[in-house]
């Protein structure tokens, strides 16, 4: 089973493979919600290329069992 530390690493690797078009993602937290017991939600604040915080974070979901990663 994947823990919080590994989930964060997997989410960061997922983001590194994306075309961010100059935007920057800064790690904020790892969340767990009882409604989705098999997933970690890895939260990132998003900054524009001008380094302005964009309203609303992005959540990358990591499956605790399979390690599948997807964006929300």
C-alpha cells in the first residue's frame, strides 16, 4: 500500500511530465477523504508564469493500492 510520502513523490513525478506552460506547482498537502478510501489527494498551489498565485489548488489523485495517478 502506498503511503503519503510515496503518494507525494508520485504526484510530483506526474506533474514533471506535464506541459505546464510556464506555470509552477508548489506542494501544499496530502489529504485523505473517507468518501474515497483508496485514494490520496495530493494538493498543489498553482502559480502563473508571472509568479502570481492562481485561485484554487490542483489535486492529483494517487490510488493507494495500484499507484495509478490522475489529475482531478
